[in-house]
C-alpha cells in the first residue's frame, strides 16, 4: 500500500469517526471516485498531506439551511472552498432552478468570506498537473500577500516567485526535489537555484548547508 493510500484511509477514518446522522451519510454517499481522484492526482501531489483539509464541509446558507462543500481548506484565516464538477451532473441532469441555486450558493459563499476554486472531473482526470499548479499558485499567492511578499523580497524573477509560492503553499520546508518536480529541472540546477535564493536571503535553510 502506498503512502497516499495509507494516509487517505486514515483521513477518511478520522472524518467518519467525528460524524453521525446526516453528516456521516453525506460523507459516505457523496465522497466518491471523483473526490478520491482529486485527492490522489491533485491535492496529494501539491501538498503531500491532508492537514487543514475537510471533506463534505457543512455550512449554513442565508436561509439557515445546510449546504455542503466538497472540500474546505481552512488555514490561518483562509477559507477555501473546492468543488469538483462532473459534466453530466452540472449540465444535462439538473433543472434551471438547480442551476440558478448553485450560482446563488457560490455567491453567498463569497459574501461570507470564502474563496472558491472549481475543477471539472475531466481536468482532474486528464490534466491533474494543471489543477495541482492552480492549487499551489492560489495558496502561495494568498499567503505571500499575507506576508507582504513585495516588502520582504523586492523584485523576484519568475522562477524565484514560483518557488516562493511553492514554499508558502506547502507551509513547510521544501527541497530541490520539489523544485525539480515543479519546473522539470535537473537536481543540480534545482540545488543551485535554492542556494542562490538562500544567498539573497529569500529562503532560509532548515539546517545549515541543506
């Protein structure tokens, strides 16, 4: 069993053990193939863990009704709603009223302070790398703005900025491997870039020399 499979099973078990009634039923019925595929092909590759992530997250709408978000990422003031949209579910099999209700639902999430990212099942399945980069870019950009990136770092090259966004999205130490995977650079080039960023005091080594 892979590290993802082990972590995923523990993740599902943790959320299941804390729920009962409708909340548990919703998790068991709604968290299916598309959601697992998103976690495996997109989220896990981007962040490598499920910290701060919630499944079928319950929110109250403006009518005091209950709605659910596929995934909610809640971290240090950020409320990010992530929805996985199947083409048939959201196109040919819903009524005009349901379609309008979905738009109103998203509008009220935004009014309530949520950021919203939506991915089609087709993109999760066929273009996971693009979805992964969007996740990383969004989280990195959000936290770079919170940390005052321009004031801290001044002008950054495109590669340096992307690495800063990567580091901020991870919320933990990054390695040359992460840079290699992001840009498809060789290990030596990735190490050299990180070393130069350390010399510029953009990044700080976790352990001196590493």
